[in-house]
């Protein structure tokens, strides 16, 4: 195995471990939600119990996509004005 193959294998194993850990934490949050909900007047979602760091990253990326869409619409509007 050359160094590049070893590095790729190591990165893949690390990502797999991280995904398994995230799945376990999300499962624990879901179980907590299922246990708590019968004792509450209003049901709560698992996201209201806690937000994990990897979910915050996903939300910030979503906002970046919306910003890019708005900028592209603005660019399209400018291009239409220049054609006139």
C-alpha cells in the first residue's frame, strides 16, 4: 500500500467513525424526545432538545446557497438592464 492509498483509507475510516457517532447521538436525542413527549402538553421535536454542531454547519451552508441564489438573480437583473 502506498502512502496515498493509506491516507485515503485512513480518511475513509475516520469519516465512517464520525458518521456512526453522529447516528448514535441522533438516536439518543430521538429516544429522549419519545420519552419526554407523553409528559408534555405540546409535543416537541428532537431538534428542540438539542442542536448538534454538525447540524449548525449544515444550516450555515444552506444560508450560503440562498445568498448565492440572490446574487445570481441580481446579476441576471443587471444583465437584462445592460441589454436594453
